C-alpha cells in the first residue's frame, strides 16, 4: 500500500505540473509582437520616414528603365515604331497605324499610373508625419518634390487625376475607400506649382546623397511644368482635355505669363547651376563609365549590387519587370541572328556578333525600331547632320564588331564582303548614310539571309540607313548595358537588368525649355537661337568616336552654329530635342505638350519584318485628338467600387467602349 | 466488481483512441459499490470477430458474476476468471454466445442478429459507435488506405471519401496534396482542413506521416461534428489515428514493403522534327539557326527522362504489457522521379506506449518522427522547348553546351548532362518533423464515470534548403560565376488540453457522455536564409557561403508567432440506441485578430433517430439499420497571416551611387476591427444498412453559409495603398454526398465480391462582396459565382472566311466585320465570344472586341467521385480503385499563352497541336504567327481552358496470401501476401487526355512550371493548373505483407 501511495503522489504531481504549466504559459498567448516585418507605426518614426524618402527615389525604377513604359513614351512618335518582335498589342496599338487599338488593357502608360499614386501617398505621409518626427525641412522638401513630380507625369499622361486619395486633398491616405474622383487639369497644376515652389525654397543647392534632388532639379521640373501648362492654356490645336473644364489658371495667370515664368525659371537655373554643368561632349554625357556626371540631374539609379542596386531582382536572368532597368532591350535589334561563313570552311557558319554585355550591344528584344525617315533627307538625322553632329555617333550603334572569340570559339576568321576575311573584333556590319546607298550591292544571302550589302573596297557588310527595317536598325547606344564583370568574355549576366542608372533629367534641357518658351514669346537675356546653339556647339565637339572605337579630335562647332536657322520654330526645337534626347522617353510628352504629335508623326517609313526586307513602306497614322490622353488602366476601373456609369465617366473619352 | 469492469473499459478507451473522452459501450449493469476482490485463478485471452473482421467493444462477461471486460480495437480481450468459468460474449445487434473459458479463445465469431453495428468512429475528444454518430463523419481504415501505395495519406485518400477532394499540386516526389472538404469557403484565409494526429492538432505536413503506420482516418465533414474544434474546424477535420498495441496481446511483428517502377504516363506532346520543320516554314517567322537543320529530329524528352525506381519498407511491432500496450515501427521510403536527380527519401519512426499506474492513473506517449530529404533540379520547360531540329551533339559526337536558336540560347540538358553534373547543380531540402503527444489521466475514485485528462503536444518541424549552381553550369558562358543559397526554417508548436469527462449509462438505456475542455496552443515560425555568388571552390557547394568572393545577401528572414485559447463543452446523450443527441459549445480566442475581436463562441447540436429500432419496423427484417440525422453548427476561421491587423510596409531598397539605403512605404493599412470569419452549417443525413449488411450507404445534404470573410482587399491604384485585410463578403456551399457499398457475392463457391462507389457534388458561390458590389474584377470575384472562376474571353473557334462579311459604315466606307471587331486581325485567328450589343440592327459591329466581352466561366465540376471493387477467391484478392470527375474546367498552361510552348510562331519547341492553315480551316488552334501579342497568338490564354472531366483508374492490384496455406500457417505466420499493382494505368472520358495524351490531373500551382506565372490565379488564393512539371507516371509495384 505504501509504494502505491508514493506512486499516486508522483502521478498526481505530474498531472498537476502539467495543469499549472497550462495556465501560467497561456497568459500571453493572445498577444502579438511582429519581429520580422514592419507594421505601419514604423512609418511615424524618424528611420521609417527616412526610409519613406528613399522609397520615393526607388519608385523611379518602376517606370524609368522599364521597357514597356519606354514603349508608351516612344512608339507612335516620330522617333520609334514597333519592331519585329514588338508584334504585341501593346506595341502595335501605340503605333496608331490601325493594327490594334489602344485600350485600357493594353496601354503601357499604365506602368506610371500603377506606381505614381502609392508614391504620392508616401510623399504625403512623409510630409504629414515628418515634422513631428524631427525631419528637417530640407528633407521634407524632397517629398514635396516627388509629389509634384508624380502629379506632373500623371497630368501630362492622363489629364486631370485625383488629388484626394481617400483622406482629403493631398493628405496621407489611411482609409479603405475604394472610389475615386478626378480633379481637373488646372487643379492638379495648382498643386504641382505649390509643391515645387515649396521644394525650391527648402531644397539644398547640392545633393545630400549621390543623385538626390536639389533646388535646381526642382527648378527644372517647375520650369517644365510652367511650360507645359502654358501650352495647355493656349491649346493651339484645340485638343480636348478631361475632366472637362475651362482652360483657365486657378492663380489667374495667362499662357503668355506661364511661358515667361518657364523661361525665367530656366534662366535662373542656368545662371545658378550649382553642382550641375554641361559635359564637354555629348559622348561624355552618355558613356557608361561617366554615369552620374554633372549634366545628369535626376536618374533611377542602379549598380551591380543586387539587393540595393537592382532592388533584389537578381542579375542572372531578367524577365523584363521592374525594378530592373531593362529598357535597352527594347531598342536593340537581334544582331545575334547574323550568320557568317567560316573562312576555313564556307559550308559552315557561326554567329559573328554574339550577345555581349557591352553598351553597344546587349540583350536583343527587338520591340521598338527607329523610323527610317528620321535618318533620311528631311529627317533629324539626315546626312548633313550625320556629317557634323557628334550626337549621331554617340546615339546609335552603327557598327557591329565581331566577338565570337569571347565565347571560346577559336575560329580565326569569317568571310566578309567582297571575299575578304573578318577577324575577331573587326567590323562585320555597318550602317552607312543614305548618300552611299547607290554604291551598295545587296545580296539576300549575306549575313545568313539578312540581305546585307557590299561596297567596293570594304571588307565589312553595309546597309544604308534608308533600308532600316523592323528587323534590323541602329541600336540606341545611350541606354546600353555596362558591366564590370565580363572578365574578357561575353558577360554571363547579359540577360539581366542593366546595372547603370536610367537617366531622367539633364541640365541640357534647361536650354531647350527656355528656347521653347522664347519661341512662344518669352523674353530675356538669351534668345532661342542663343540657347539652342549652346547645345549645338557642344554637339560639334568630339573627342571619341563610339563607332570607330578611337579617340578623335573634332570640332565642328562653327559648322553646327552655321547650320542653325536664324529663326527658331517649335519644329526646330522638336528636332533639337530629338537629337539631344533620342529614344530616352521624352518624345511622346514633347509632341503632346506642343500638340505637334499628329503633325510630326503622321507618316513614317520603314522596311518590313523579314530578315531580308530592305524596301521601305510608308505607314500612315491615325491619331485622334482624344489620344493626347492615355487610357486609365483597366485595373483602376476594375478596382473601384462605383457604379458602371461612374466608371465609364472616369475613363478618358477616347477609350470608352 | 463494477469498478473493475469500468476500469477495464477505461483502459480500452485509451487503447482505442489515444485521444480523450471515452464513450465506450460499457456493460449494462446496476451501479453498486461492493468492491470485493475477485479470486483470480486463470487468465483467458481471446479475440472476437464477426463476418467482417474484428469486433470492437464487445462485452465479455464471466457468467453469473460482474467480472467482465470489453474487446479492444483488434477485437482482443484479456480476462482473469475462476477455473471452469463460462464466458458470455455479447454485443448490441449480435446474438450472444456462451463459451467455456479455455486459455485461448482466438476465434470467437458472433453472428449478427440483423442489425449491423460494428464500427467505432473517432469523433474528436472521444469515440463513438458508428450507430450512435449524429454528425457527418466518414471513416477509412488503414488497410483500405494502404491499398494504394503512396508517399502520403492524402494521395491514398484521393477519391475514397465522398465530399473530400484531394487535388494534386505537384508531380514531384514527396509533394503535398491540396485537401478540400466540401469545397472552399474562404477567399484569403486558408481552406485547408484541420488535421489531428493522435488527438493533437497537427502543424506539420501530411508527407511527414508514414501512411503505413496509420490505423484509421476519420473525416469530420459537417459543423455539428467539427464545432468541437472551433475555429480550427471550419474547413473540416481529418483525424489520423496511428497504430496501437493492445493490452495483454502477444507481440505481433509485421513487415510491409514494395518496389515501384515508374514510367512516364505520357510525354508532353511536342512536335517532332519533320512536323516542326513544316510548321516553321508555314509560320514564316523564324528560320533555322546555325544549330538547326531540317533533317534533324531530336526527341529531347526521350534524352531526358528515365525510369524511376522507388521502394518502401515498413516494420512494426505491436503488443501488450501488464496494464499497458505498445507499438513501434520504422519505415523507409524512397521515391525517384522519371526526371534525373529528382528523388525523395524519408525515414520515419513511430512509437506508442501507454501504461496504467496504480488503480487510478494512466500515462502514455505517442511519437511520430521522420527525416526527409527532397532532391532534384530540373528544367522541363527548357527541355520541351528545345528545337527538335537541333542536335545535342556536335559533329564529333560530343555533347554541346548550348543550342543557339534564332532568338534563344538554350542550354543542352539531357539525362547524361543532368547526372554528370552531380553536386554542381543541386537543389535539396532536408528536414525533420517530430510530433509527440503525452497524456496523463486520473479517474475520480468517488464518482463513477468521471475522469480528468491532460494532453500535451510538443511538435517541431524543420527544413533546410540548399541550392547550388557550379561555375558555368548550363550557362552559355563557361566561366559564369557559381552561386548558391540556403534557407532554413523551423516551426515549433505546443498545445495543452485539459479534459474532464463523465461517461455513464443509467437505467440501462440512458447513455450520457459529457466532456469539458480548456486548451491553449502556440506556434512559432522562424526562417533565415542567404545566397552568394563566386564561391571560391565548386566543392563548397552551398555549405560555405561565407567564403564567397562575390555578392552575398541575407534573405528570407521571417518570424511569426500565433496563439489560440479555447473552452469547450459537449454533452452526448442516447436513449436505447434509438434516439441520440449531441450539444456542444466552444469559445476560441486567436492572437491573429484585433484586440476586442479575438473571442468568438459557437454552438452546435445534432440529433439522430434510428428508425430501424422502433417497434413498428420490426416486421422489416431486411432493414438492418435506418438512421436519420440532422445537425447544425457554427465554426469559424482565423487562418490569416499573423499581424494582419497591423498593416504593413513594403521595402524598396535603393542605391544613391554607392550609398545604400533601405526604403519603405505603406502598402497595407491596419485594421483594428479585424475579427473572425464564421460559417453556419446545416447537415441532413440518412444512413442505411440492408439485407444483413449486404448493402449499406448514406446520403447527406448540407448547406453552409460563411460570412465576414477574411479578405486581402486590393485597392485601386488611386488609393495609394495596395490593400488591407478585412472582413468582407459571404460565401455559400451547398452539396450532397452519396456513398454505397455492397457485397455482391458473399462466399459464393469461394468467391467474394465487394464494391463501393461515392458520388458528390458541391456548389460553391459568393453571395456578397464588400459594400454590396456584385463584382470585383481585379480579384476575379463575382457574386453568384464560385470563388474560383476564369474571367477571360471565351474561345469560340477560329475566324474563317465564312464568318467574315462585308459591312458598310455610316460614312459609306466598306469594311468587314472582322476588321471592326479585330483591327489588324486575320483569318485563322482565335474568335472569341462577344456581347450581342456589339452589333447594330443591321449586323454591323459598332466597336472592336474589348474587355467588356470577357466572360465569367465556372471551373466547378458537376460531379466528383470514386469507386472501388475487391474480388477475392480463395487466397487471391483483386482490387480496382478509381476516381472520376464530370465537368469542371482545368487550366493547362502549356496550351495557353503562359507556357510559351504553344506560341505558334516557330521560335522554339512547339506543342504538336492541330493548327489552322488555308487547307485546314477546321483546326482548333490559330494560324501560326497570326494576330498576336508579343510572343503568343491573340486570345491564346483561352486555349488553356479544358473540360476537366475524366475517369481514372488509380490502381489495380492482384494479391495472393500464402498464410492461408497450412505449411505457412505452421510457421506462425498469420499473413504472407504478395501483390502486384499497376498505378495510374489509364484515363478514360477525358477531353484533355484525348487531345494531348496527358494526365488530366493538375500538377502545379498557377505560379509554377510555366514561362509566365498566372498572377491572377496565384497569391493567397492559389489555383492548381497543368504546367510542365515532372511528368505524371504509370507505376508498377511489387509488394509483400508479412505478419507473424
């Protein structure tokens, strides 16, 4: 009996231990403490708000450097059309050649819409929470800048957009309201002007961090906003706006006054450049090794660090999605399809120009092609321009150097034009001026069915620029990839995003903004002629030839100035803007602002999609006035809780079914 | 005396269930208090069975005394009796037998008296005889379960139980199934049922449990049954009971093993060389690259797949001790895929022990532990999209590194390449799961039938993933830097349950069982990870990422903890096995919800009426059993991510030149109102058994309404915030289930034939969305339609010349309907359905086809079910098991635009489909390189939707039991069965299989195994699809079961 009792006591002891454990350990079972994720209260702390500021910069990567967004800014203009692999609706519809219509579903401008409002809200959150958390006015000014920056892009692209995200106008939204009301264009501009004026007042002269915004960056956007709003008020070609409203400034100023304000603001910035200045040559602006130079005022930064420089997307293989910088793939034709006969055995071939992670080549997606007429007589790159303007050489990859040796292929040489041999790192294919075309014999088989031409005395194959096709065309060199880890090979990360910053705004634009305002009547110390010539003189100077891959010492400044018309027109400003900013995403905005879209881009010429196509066809665009605004994305309409009628009215009129 | 009896009954309860309450059919005796020592002169053991097998809970009484016991789960009993005593063996519904108490009574067979009542069902916190069950509970025994050799129980359960849908979500070895009991009800929260392993909620994965060690699975389907699990039971409950020993029984040793040969069920149907060459020429978009030629015909899949070999071994020992029982076992499972390098290995051990301590106490332990390793690296998409016109070999017969197509450089991946890479191309997952339950129990010495029990669950699961790609591996660049990554996670869980049970029978006919419980549990999850490039030596693989010279990142860090507290009470009452009722009330509080909204209480009741036991039914002798059931219950769901009430920030890091900064922005709003999602369910059931059990079955109808659904609500862009989690919306599930089992031949000339079928239908629909809207297109949710629908254009054939007519516009220009509806379109492009309002009264289209023409298309099957049939003759047994689905839709990504293997452009490997040409206008697939998006034909997404119906024979088994042969029996072997099985032998009536030859079952989640994941079907509410995962296989098994 005794042992039994002990047994019972032990057993009972065990059970009551368990029971006690239950009740004591349960007291905090229902409490929550996150350890690996942020809750929203973090956004009211100093670190959180500073992180908010960083995300304002990081958001730039969600459209700048995004090839689809670039497509919406270039395809359909007088610079670009869809290329061979750009047969998707989002490319063909933007081309406006009646090959599929722009709709709320397929328009790539939606990339902006989908990103901007979250950023506007973050900026508002920084502004609202910042002061209490001890954030300086200079830092808050960056938030004011970005709020205006996003609204400015939105208002140009979509017309009037909502200032109230759910919690009141320009307030940080924490409500779960799923409806939206669009403000009018003057209301949005009024908010933009106020924010940018505040930003200019409080921002520092010099950036606090590499690439952070300054007074002059804010001046650039304010002068551009004044200029754009002035055009909107003037409305020379009677383009409709939406939501419908009177073309009247809420501050009571006229179009003329805004042209003058744009001019004055640009001049003020030119005269007080701060850390910014023009680079000595156009090449210096765009060569990868000189990224983040003094001329670049704003960029969506990237570097080879995967976590920070690429937002964690990884550099091994890109799928073409933000935050990668993959825009350069789109304006790059598939040069890797070229085939060359081996010198040692002409029955065999190899790919002489292989995919390489260098600025001149890169990953070829063949989505967007430059229109051929731009390179021909009457175009911005006509032969007379090519002869003296270094911007031609530093904008396009015109020569394709062989690189098969870098893939490990030991083949000594391939057959070139006229029975010659081409060795590694020699030119295989060149784009030559229109004037040379008559001297070229095209052969359909050359290059493996690419119909490349041969010119007497030249070992390389040639194609004249008046045979630019949707399949082969000069690559936009400025946007090209650059990596430091190719190690003498082709670069194993050629298929990833570009670790270069994507340039958004340049000091040079002040000259063109002021010149445009001057054309529209603004007066001041410099005329439009003076202003454009600053850039043209610079474009005459060349210290390095990209396509010849040699140092040169060329000064065509005088010839450049001599070629400048004495009377500067809007057309000429647009020509200059094209030469300065070709294919970088400015174009649609320029044409829409000046209402010259239909006028300048009505027809274009290009050869077909086939590898051998060299015969130009003329395409005519139908650009309805309603298309000067892009469609509100379908996701927005789907996501709103509003009546069908309200949703229909939310959409810009040209895109209602 | 009575006390002694009850004590035995208690033991039995433990043995039976290892779970908690003990509603055992005790002897109908008057309660007396005379505790006299019985003179125990002799111990008898025995086993009671009926024609079907072991009879559980039969009463064994020493005649003329109160000394007795009841049989255990295996029908066994042990009783000390006086010399020369007579035993009376009785059981409700059976004719009682009297026998001399000899030492060994191993084969007592009771005859049924017309009412079959032999099944014990685990109902949660207790067991019940099948006859007394009032909720909707299905049971499948371990023997039935293991008729299908499978790596986890869900695979084996597929198609076996009405209302329980198992969906394959990956064909890789060792992967899990999706389990849905009576459909789905939640949009963002989990729809997975609660799994209870040996009494404690199971936080692991089913594949951690060796199915060979499972004694039975019980599935609680309706809320009156699941309500006792409260918030955990909203999606149904699967109770797994592992093998137990039986008290006093001699040790039984078993071995079960098989070997498995796996072959590809059907290759992905890609074009061969000549077909492709012709196709590419017709498409006219791409020409052969330097690596291709029209006279080459390479079947890249043949070069890649292999025959997979698998085997499984399981050894177990079970028996009894004095006052206790034990069972333990170990298993090894090896499963190789047909894809080289892919394999799964699992070593599992399990143990079960319980022991009486003194008169009043009992302690026990269950443990299930397994180690698993999942390996394999594959690129099926890469293999099938290789051009058949390219050869993996160069002119010297050496394998090439890559093939350059016109626009793609594709690495050469063959079986030889994959196998030779070895440690240079690795992805492996290793982990341990250990699930342990301890219990202690004390019986109240003063009140008969009252006891207290504590269950403590201590569970742990870990997982470590490592991946590595060596220098230049499968990269065009031989010197491409190597890279590896690791990630580790562990889940820890504890649970404590305190139970008070009162179980007693009054006045012979009033049986009362009362359970009260207080419980708490907490789960903690942690994960870490890192990745790095340029590891100095390929030998390091992923083991020394700290040595990396290149970029290294920490990633995948996560932590969460969540807890649940509950009170529960339940009363079950039955009168004379004729009328039964059960009432339960449970209160749960979850840490995941907002303060002030954490607690919720839900009631449940159910009642049953066994009509066959009424006097007026006594004339209908052919009706053994006829029971009507009705139940109502409320349950709820809190299975949202922890911390959802708090909102969140998204991270956007940035480099300012070389200065690195972390960026944050608010992307989810806090919700201080976040509360429970809850469901109310009515269930009506009819169970019947006729002709002495020759035909039995049940029919159930249920309706379940779920409201305050927990939802991640996405906001329009203009809100500036992507979304928040809220209680929004209502759903409804209605359905019926019918199962029927029959004994067609009952020992007719030695032949026995049993067959069973189950059929069920579930109709799911959303009945309300946020603030009264009737559609949420962004999330694909539409009021009045099921939760999962396709919202897309609807395929309506191809545009052919006869569909096109000329129209004259108002301004007099002539054009065609095609040019208006499809600007830039061409003959042979996909035609989709469009709304009638597009056409004006003259038949002239007024607009192009656009987003408004998208259609809501249900994916829900009309009927689902399964069947099985077993024929035995002498020592042979022959079983066929199958499953079927009628209607419904399946998404085959490989046929649509997401797979990039049906691009119809000639860019890379192409599915062998019937494409449109001028000479083949009746084709299903559009004209190659016609109107399209960037890479695919326009509306190509519609090509992915197939009728999901099929009938699939899952297994055919032929076995022979040598143990019935006398020489074998003489060796003491009670079972020695050899069998051969063919799994997945064929599929019938499947439009998908008929067209493509492929298995119609899904094999991937919507975000996997396609070139582009279906973002709209991914996220929290994921949908399984057919992608290019590891191919389905047809398996040939040879197995052995031995018991001695």
